[in-house]
C-alpha cells in the first residue's frame, strides 16, 4: 500500500513518513497530499503563539492532556522559524515532553526552516492537513516567537491563542501590532506573578482600540500552566470560539480565505519553479545574471521579457 | 523631469519618493528601478543585525558618524520585519536619532512589512539600490532582531556585522544557527559589562566549529557604542573586510549570487502575479476555491492544471 493509503488506515509510521516527505519536498509529497486532501477539514486547528518564555509549550501540553481526557486525539506541530533544524525535537521545551509522547493518541512534530523561510507556512499548513486526514480531532500549531514568520505560520489555525506573561519588562511593547490582530483568545500565563492586573488592563485597552471583529471580543484568560490552573477554563473558551465560528459562518469564511491564500502561494511557487527549471536547463540563467551584473540589462526588464517568453498571452 | 532623473541629479525629495514608490509597489516603481539600475553597484553595503537590546541603532549611528568624518556619504535602512509600519521612524531608537538627521550627507529610512513578509527582502534590496544610485558611499541595513526574516533581509549586505551583548542570560543560545553563518564580523557591544570574556570565548568556540569560509575568520570586536569606544577599530575591521572581498574575488561572487537570487525572486513574484490577475479577472479564482473547499478537487492538481493552461510548453 502507498504512504497515503497506510496513513488513512491508521499507520503512525506512514504518518511520520508523509510529514517528512512534505518537509523535504520529496517528489511523492504532491501525490500524498492529493490523496489526502478529500479526507481533511475535520480537525479543530488551534494556534498557540506568544513571546519566548511565555510558557507556550507547557500550556500546549496541558491543553493537549485535557483534550485527551475528553477522549479526543491530538496532533502538535511545533514550528521554529529561526531554526534550520526539523524533524526531531528542536524546541528546548519539547525535549522535556513527558507522558504525552508515550500516549498513542498524541502525535508531536517539530519543524524548522532548513535555512529559508520560503514555504514554511505552506509546509506547516500541509503538516496540519496530514494530521487532520490521519483523524486527529485537535491539531495544535505552536510557534516559538512573535515575528512576522510566526504570524504567517499561525494562519493555518482556526482559533489562535496568544500567550503572554506579566513582568516581561516591556509587556505591551512586546505585543507587536500583528500579534494582537491574530489573537482570538489571550492567555496570561504565569498569572501567579506580579503585574497580571496591569497586563490585563493594558491588553483590554489595546483591544478597545483594535476592534476588527465586532461580534467576537477576544477573552482574556489567566493560567498557571505549570500547575495546571486555568487550563479547564481556557479549554472551555477555546471550544466556545470554535462554536462561535461555526454558528456565525465565520469558520467557512476563514477557511475559504485560507484556501484562496494557499492556492495563490502554490501557484507562485510552482510556476516560478517551472520557469527556473527551464532557464537553468538551457543555461540561460547564468547568461542573464551575467548581463545584469555588467549592467547591460536590468532585472526588471529581464523578468518582463521572460514573462512574454513563457506565458500564453 | 521624472523621479529617477531628479534623483540622479541629487534631489533628496526624489530619493524619498522613489523609496516610497518601491515600498508601496506603485506602478512607477518598476520604471524607476529600470532607470536607476545601471547607476548601482558602487556603494559598500553593511548589514547590522543582532538580538533586540544589543545597541544596534547606537552602533550604526556611531559608525555612520565616523564615515561622515572621512567625508563619505551614508544611507541607513532600518528594517523591522515585525512591524506593519514603514516610512516614518518606527524603531524606538531611531526616534532618538539626533545630529545625524540634520546632516545632509545622511539619509535614514525605516521599513516595515505592511502586514506581510512577502517581498520585504526584495524591497530592502531595492531601497539599498536606490541609495546606491543616489551616490551614497556606504549604506547600512539595520534589522531589529535575529529571526529568519532578518537573515533574509541582511542578504543585501556585502559585510554583515552581528552585534551581541554579554549577560543576555542565554547568550549563545540566542545566537541561532543562521546568525552565526551570516556574520563576517562580530561586535560585542556594551563591552563594559560583566561576561564579555565568556561571550567572546563561547563565540570563538562556535566559530571554530563553523568554518564555512576558510580564508576569512570573522574577527570579534569589543565596543561600547554609547561612549563611542571601539568604533574606530570596528570601522577599520569593516573596511578590511570589503578590501578582502574585493581582492579575493569574493565580492564578485557574492554579488553574482545576490543578482541570481534577486532575479529568481522577481520571476516568482511577477509570474505568480500575472497568473493571479488572469484568474481573478475571469472570476475563475472563486470557482476554483469553492471546488477545493468542497473537496471536489485538491489544490495540488488544480495548480498543475493551471500550469498547463498558462505556460508555453
């Protein structure tokens, strides 16, 4: 049986292999994704993001355990856009992962960039989709930081939880514009520390200014993930959000937007790659580069000439 | 006269306008870049990167002043991949910028992402090129952090200075793999603090393990930018690096690589954009998205069909 078939039959080994194929862009990746696509769209995808040291991994683990107790199966994709490594356990916190890794109902995978951001958000979306096709009820996408790359990665999620901690010096400063906009729910973790109330107040003020969606005001939950406190409440809020998304029609709209963006990204990537292959195989690329280098031609005119060569007008 | 002509004639206003056109992807941006291209390739482009709080802005300012004292003109492009703002002074430190902004020989510009990383490194490279065409002898590209987006942005530089500070807790931990590889020179700033020797030793050890280029061992300089100490030495090291690049032939090689990568990025962007325009103008995109949504089709097969439709085989 092929990888996709075995995966759909429940093989964890096939699941691992499919993810590796997507990560490394093996030839078979496309046919795997083609096979799996019709089996997707069922998982609830939860994004967990926030500044380093906010306790995202611990929080994800506790949420995962809580979902397991409800009998749901869980996938976790931990993405580090600053790391060139992937596959193994790259995130420091992930190494500390304990009982979860022994639970057959949980599948954890770390992803890095392999030296280039290109395709990281697309690949993350595909790994999420693989876990979805495998039958995971809940899939977490966890990032290491709050940069633009993380914002792009987290777009694969239905519900995004932004995790903050009090007393990080420049609290709200650290909450860059992009991160506020993507937060459906805010978790103030390590809420036993000083400064929780101040952070919550500042956050409320920023949310007042930032009313994108009129019908969902992002709730602020307080947690101490390491002690498990506030986890049940946070989980209820997350489930409430997916319920709101479904009933309001937002879920369909969000997923349509996502489908559109993914399609556009795929088009750019594939068509660009095709033209490059053509150029390289004819040795044309080096000639063009050298003429540009000598300032005989500029790159902009070159590209517009290439357009005319390769595209049907 | 057109913007490009005025810019080449020395108008700072035209310079500002050209940069704005590139940032906002105005239609005239391409014709401006076409006109300017043959006037580029003369500036020494210096990348300044490192973790937040390392004092990059202060260091850049001091280096800029030192170059001004040598009679050289300076451009500074401050890039914040985590900020959606651009144009004005977005970087906190940049606001503090003082005498430099009054100096006609210095041009400073901040850039953000406008909500998407797409094109940020390409745009940065183009802004650098505009400053180059304007006649700036030295152009600094300064980033706010050390994520992969910053690594991509800094690729526009001939010489990259990685700025570190002692006592940031997880010193070397913070120096992610990518950042070590792009450092031609390391500056340990705030070198009057404790932990300088330890950081320098750790850095040397990592450089021992990481011998990419056999003929240039990245030197480690110690600076206290706020007091101006170590700046002259750092500047000498930077000038030494560009001299090494020219004489060894590395400069040509680096710039050829850069030209190739820029061309490839432009191809992807333009061809992708063309196909999207076609799809959207025919209303085809929505139909495709909706069929994918319903799982009647998968995005991978869809893209491969589009390739056949739009490309001359």
